[in-house]
């Protein structure tokens, strides 16, 4: 009985069994767009810096150690996160531990001597063929976006809590994050048993965005709430 209880406890606390994945990509400096001024609290190099050529590097990682509880809770408190609200930190940590999380970070080096690197269990990939996960990046990168997947890691996945901070929107970070999510789904689909990626959103324009970026199709609708799904190779219905 004691061994059974111990096994049950381990199963309930273990996070999804996926290797850490990281993607790195450069985007135009936010200060190049007058509609999206550069946040004062974020270290972003000048457009005149010849080393950056007006481009800023961002990191997307599924490494849970990089996640910022305070940054996620601060976003959950905003009006644009209409489906969420802040959680006590112990509950937030439990939620993250039981999810596969994609964090989006600013990761400019600026002379930092600390690397975000991968270990032997890590899978490093990139949507930018000129990127590499072995380049040095700033210590404690600033989290500016997030998405998480609730999954059994074999047949079904539910995508939720997708956001990019408003001051970083408009340069393609959100679409890139969803493309990274899609890459994870493609990896699960290779088994032939993955049935479906599901998500909810509000408004026809958002539903169209998910259809265009990740191929999600409408499964149902109640008022302005859309149920969307992307069918996998294991989906029989």
C-alpha cells in the first residue's frame, strides 16, 4: 500500500515528459515602430549599434527554470487576459509544473558572461536557420510572452494562456510562438497516435488567426466563444 501511494504521488507531481526545446530568432527593434515604443525597463540595444543592425534576438524555451512567476501573474492581472486571473504562487507553480510551458524572452547579450545552454537531454531547434542555441545570452532573460499546453504527451493537448505583452506585439512574436507550439505538435504526431490539439478563444478574428497560423479548425461555437482543434494522425473522428 505504501509503495502504491508513493507511485501515485510521483505520477501526480511529475511534469510532462518532453525534452527541453529552444528556438532563437531576430526581429526588428521595437523602437523602429512608433506604434510600439520600447519598454523602459527592458534592456534593448540602440538601433545605431552596428552589432545589432536594428535587430533584437528573442528566445523561446520550454525550460521551466526560466519561467518567471511574477511576470506571469502580472500578465494574468491585466484586462487583455480576460480569461485568467492571478493565482497564489504555490498554485501557480503547481499549474506550471503540470503543464508544458513555452516562455518568450528578450535575450540580448550586452556583455553577459552567462550562457543559456542545453544539456544532453535537450533538443535544440530553431525556426531561423541562421540561429544557434549555443550563443551567449543575458543572465536572467526578461519574460515577455507565454503559452502552455496541458497534455498526456501522447494523444491529446490543450493550448491555453497564450500571450505576448502588448508593448512587444506587432513584430511577429506571437505567430512565431505558435509556430513553435506547432513544431511540438508535429513531433507528437510522428507517432501516429496523436489525436488533437484543442483550444478556446473569443471572437471570430482570433479564431481566424489560429486557423491561419496553426491550422486549427472550428469544432464548435457558443456565442463568441470558439472551440478550435487541429486534428492529428491518430484522430479517428
